């Protein structure tokens, strides 16, 4: 449910009457009294200090002394800004003058004050009168707002539709969509308006964010992915890289939920996150693609961690693993000379144990890994296997039983280790 107060203040006070331009000196005609410039400077200074009530009064004094409606408008806008709606109503009504160019805007501020004072029937009467005198989009929206505040949502939607059909303004659209979606249960119509606007115009952030929120509420994954792609491309075009990264992270999450291959395809097309793409290649068991990309990235930045990734992928990809042992071991040794990484310590340790290249060194590496992650079952399995290779069968059995009790014997490698260690411990 949308806050009626927020709706009113955001749209009515700013879109319909405009903000006070605090730091701009008004157009300079011939001075009508000696201290006019002095009053203006004081008003601007009080505005800069945030003392809008004093600025408001100074501008009204200026109006009374000069009858320049620029001063009246500024004082009325400050009255709205400080929420002194009663004063805004009285001053605007008192000085409604059809013979001045500012008449329409003063009249509109009068109606805005009526709305904020909950005088909705009076506001509706005057807003319709204003529309008769000045048939324009702002005044259609003004009537739409009055109907909205009266909770006559169908009538409000009608006027916002009329305004939007003429201006295609995103703010007008959002007001219309809020009414259609939240108050008169025309949800699909609201969605169609948003989708059409985005397709024909552009992905303005407020419009796209609104449609994204609706898609998320409806759990429309395809819609979410579609709008996030648009947002990503829009932010990229605008070079708003912070927002682009946020949109990208959300998009990748949803693409992964739907189909990991869609996420891979997006990353391959856009070349924006090689490390994420490598991780997705691994998850999708695209080991060759992962290895190729890791090697390319390593050539560019020489990140030592990537050298370990290359070793792992080369080992996993090799049909004859013994043929790559020397190269893989050398890479791990180069990495561990720089990094104290338990994952790579265990990986190298297990290779040294399993292929009986240097069991003692392998057990030592696994124990180092376990110092950092003592409850890691994969590391405990490596240790048990190393102890078995050292003929320390009882100790190997103790560690291996922890694994079996925790995860069972579904894994073939665990099943083989358990069988061998059991046989060894019975000797």
C-alpha cells in the first residue's frame, strides 16, 4: 500500500508547483523601493541557512511592496515547503489575479494547499475550473491527485491515463501504475503500461525498478531476468558502474536459479567477470573451458592463486593423471612457496600420498591443512589415507570411522579407503 502523504508531497509539491530555486536572484527590473535588493539578499541568505520561514516572509514583504508576482510565487512555494498550508491557501486566494501571467501557478498552489488541508471537495471544484481555463497535462494530473486523495481511484486513474497519453512522463506513469496495481486490481494493465513504456522509451531507473518489484512479488523469473538485463545495459550506457554491478549481481543470481547455462552464456557474451565464469564452468563440469579461461587470465595478471587453479584443472582433466603429475606438483609447490593455503596443501598432500610419490611429505601437508580447518572431512580422509600408506592402520581407522559415521559410504573413493583401512586394521 502506498503512503498517501508521500504520494502527495512528492508529486504535488514538486511536479505540479516546482521547487524554490533557492540560490537564484530573481529577474531584476527597476527597483520599486529603495531596499528591494537588500531584502532579496537577506532572503537568499536565510534560505541558504535553511530558515525558510523567514525567507518566506521576506519574499511576501517584497511582493506587497512591489506587486511582483515572482516574489509571491516564491513565498507560496516556501509556505508549502514548511507545510504552512493555511497561509499558502490564504495568500494564494487573496492574490488570484487573472490579469497576471502567474495566475495559473498561483491558482494551482491554492489547490495544492486545499488538498493538504483535506478540503478535497473544494480542491476538486477548483481543479476542474483550472482545467477549463488551462487545458494542460499538469492540471489533468492535479485532478487525478485530488481524486486519489478522495480515494476515488477509478476517476484518478482516468485522469492520469489522459495525462500519460499526452506526455509519456515516467512520473505520471508511476502514479497511474500505483493506482492500477494497488487500488483497483488492474494488475496486468499496470504491468502492460510499464512493459510498453520500457520497450518504446527507455529503461528509466524508477520505471524499471517498479516493474522489477512487481515481477519479484509475482515470482516471475523470466520477467525479472529480462528487466535486470535492461537495467544492466542502461547503467552500463550511463557509466553508472556502481548501479551496474548491483544489477549484474542480481541478474547472475537469477540466471543461475533458472539455468546455470544461461548465466554462463551471459558472462561469455559480456566479458565482465572471468572469475565468476570460471566458477560456473566448474559447476557445469565444463573443465576444458574453465582451464582455458584460467590460463588466459593468469597470463594477464600472474595471480599465483590462479596457478593453483590451473594445476587442479589440469589434473582433473587428464585421462592419464600420472603423465601430468610432475607439472601439477611443481605448480603446487610454486604456489605454496608463496601462499599458506589449506586447500592447496591438502590437494598436493593427497596427490603425494595417493600416488606414493612422497607419503611423509603428503601427510605433513595434510596436517598443516587440518591445523587451519580441523573439521574438514575431506582433509581427515586425506590424513586417514596417508596414515594407511604409512601402515599406521589403527590411527587411520579412527580417523576414517569419523568420515563414515558422518557421511556414509555413498562416495566410491570413501568406500575404497574404508575397505582398505578396515582390512589393514584387522592384521
